[in-house]
């Protein structure tokens, strides 16, 4: 059987195949070194990519939260 090399959408790397996580929502594959926030290990529970959490679940990104907090404080 031919081994398929996958390229991850988030980082476009095709190495460290033992450090890959799959988003439970969109089923895209990501190298853990490229996840935001960075994950040092593969999570044991369900994992969702930032894109899925923002676009589908409506969870604000860390950047949106910081901008919102700064605007409330007059920064």
C-alpha cells in the first residue's frame, strides 16, 4: 500500500506525522507545533481548530478578545 503524505492546512508541513491532530469539526489535520494556541502535546479530548471555533461555534479568537478588552479600557 502506498503511503500518503498529507499537507496540513494551517502550516503546510509534511513532517512530524506523529504529532498530528485532527479537528473534530472540519476534519482538517494540523501539526501541533502550528496550532494556536500552541500545544506541546496531542490533546486527549476533542480538538477543534481555531478556524472552526470562530466560524462555526462563534467562539471569539484570542485576538478578538484582546482587541475588545483594549477598546473597553480606552486603549
